[in-house]
């Protein structure tokens, strides 16, 4: 049986957003400032490890894609993070600080040089040319209200982010694909699957997009950024397991809340 860290993340990610949770904060109620937190998460990928070095998180007060106007959020937690440790609802806090209220156009995630991918026990350099030179830009286009808190979750799509150059060169490139999810404009579906030790993909259809994630080693899955509504969740086990697909209808999602489906038994 393969290690779950080698399973592909199967959803089609996108980098679009509105804003997240808005709540009053006793610490950040000074007129003219808003609290912004940025967290990063992932789902299992087809590798042993995918390590990325985060050096800064910047914001810009306009939607213009030029290089002027970027400022660091401040209060950053830089470091090398293994994306495959951030599964099953686990996330890491990258930045948490008060910023000027008003229009927030973009967030930029800046990566360093210490990036590697481990596959079949062998470590390879992971090149990130776009992120190193200018940072990965994510459109936000949200007005931050004074005294409010905005929590942004950056959900990496490892399966679509890490590529091997053609020709069998063995050179791995990281072209980050990130789905930015929010609490105010989306909810979360989570649950666990038994029996353990098999690959299971959880999926829901959101409009024209299939949002999917695989269970981690504990059998836990989490689907982030699902808009409020009623959905059908499909659990698809590895065909080699001999288990049948389980479909659960009428799963209700509420923006800003977690819908826990509990333990689901495959037969």
C-alpha cells in the first residue's frame, strides 16, 4: 500500500477570491486599521514531501498588476513548510497583523530558494522562478472595514503545481496553483472514512467546478470554500480496494461554518 503522502490531489484549483470572515476584534478596533491573517493548507500529493520556503506575504491596495505599491503585511512567520504536512484540515499561520483599512487589491506570496520535492525517497531541487522573482499574485478586490478581521486561507494544489520538465530531465518546477477560500463566502465539508489504509477521493460539484480532496493517513478529508447550499458528496475509493463508491445527498453547507459528516463507512 502506498504512503498517503504519495496520493494525487485531484481537484481543479483556481486563484480567485472575495473576502473572508468579518468579526469585531478588541485588539484591532482602532479607526483606520483591519486585522488580516493569512494561512496556508494543502491536500495529499503524489510525492513524499513538497517543501517550500515562504519568505514574505505582501499586500497591495489596488488591482493593478504592476510592481509598485506592494508592502509586507508584517508579523510574518517565514520558514520552510512541507505542504504534505498540511492536510486533513491542518494549516499554518503565515501572517497576522493590523493593516490600513480600505481597498485590498492583491496578496502576494513570496518564496525563497530553499524549495525541494522528495519522490520515492530521493530529494530534488524545486525551481520556483515566478514566485522567486515577483511572488505569486492573488487577486482579492475586497474593501477592508475598520475594526474587522479578515482570514484568508491559501489552499495549494500540489498535483497541478509541481511539474517535471519534458524530456526526462528530472528537473522539477513549481508553478503554484492556489485556491483562496474564505469563511464569509464559503463553508467547509469535512468527515472521515473507514476502513483506513485505502485511497479515497471526496468530491462535490460547485457549478462547473469539481472540488475534490483525498483522505489523509487518518482517513480525514476536508473540502474548503464551498458556497452556501445543499450538495451531494461522492466518496470514490481506489478501484483496487474492491470497495464501492458512496454517494451522500443533501449535505447542507452554511457560509462560515463547518459541516461535519462524521465517519462514513465504505463497503
